[in-house]
């Protein structure tokens, strides 16, 4: 049996609770590898190689790959196994449109429903994120950035919104990480987060919703020139809208 054929076995129907917890941890490690381009779009994911690299057994690894396939980060091809998903620019833009609408509504609701304690926690996450930015710790910065966006959605107190945001955000994990790849996009992102925290703290829901919708798209627009090669506006110009 060849290594390629070894990846073609059907996945098990049941998984041990310990393996399930481990598979979730493996899935998060794989998301990070995909976000940082250590596993590149279109790359074949061989179970044996990954299991050796991560030092895990293949049963929880397979479950992790199933989870990533559900997120849209991995594509399972018949007789070929799993590969890292490679989304086109149009697909990414469409998903960001929807994610922007979700975050816009979530921001408005958070301004109305968040407790003072929840707002204080989000501000604390922002301070930690800024410290990670000053250290140029991209992974910690990105994880804290994600935690802020997720906390705003959680403060909206809408489970359906939360589930939709979680699923779509995972699909865009790699592309949102790219915002900290270059100094220009990273600096813009940190400036925009200052605005987000200011509007959220003041509970200016309508303005926050409009700003979040632009913020979701702004990094991607900086990474991909629009018509005429123009880039997205900077955070200071966004705040004037």
C-alpha cells in the first residue's frame, strides 16, 4: 500500500472523548500553520507526514481534518485526500462582504447590550494586543485580534449570529492573518482597532457598525489593489465618514 492510498481510508464513525479534545487542539494548530503559510493553499496534507510533524496519532488528526473541511480551510478530494483550500479573490471578497455585515450588526448590538464588565474585558484584550504589536509578536497579536472580534460578537448576545460569525471567520482565517504580514497593513489594522474600542466604549452603535463593516474589508483591499491600483483608505480617513 502506498502512502497516498493510506490517506484514503474512511474516517471512523465514533471518537473517544480524549481524542475529540485532542482533535480540537490539533485543528487549531493546523489553522495557525495555514494562516502563517507554513501549509500553503493547494498543498497536499498527508496524514502520516502531519502526524509525525505534530507528534500526534492519526485518529484525532483525521477528526481535525474533518473539522477544517467543515470550516472550508481544507478540501477533501476523492482518492487524493485533503489539500489546503485555495480561495479565489472573488470568493474571499464575497465572504468578507457577509462577514462585514455580521460584524456590523454585532457591533451595534454589543453597544446596546454589552455589560460594563464585557466592555472592560474587550479593552483589556486591546491593550494586550497593542503590547503584542509593539513586540512584533504576530501570532499573539493575531490571536488577540481575533479574541476582540469574537468578544464583540459574544456581547451582542445572539447565538445564531455567533455561530454564523464563527464559521465564516474560520474560513477567512488565513486571509485575516495577512493583515499583520506587512508593516503598512499591520499599522493600519492597529489604528483601526483604536477607533473600534473608542466607539464601542462610547456605545456609539451606528457608527461602530458602519466602521466595522469597512474594517473587515480594509486589510484585504490593501493587500489586493482595486481598480486603478488604488488601496483602501487609511483609518484616519475612515473615522471621518
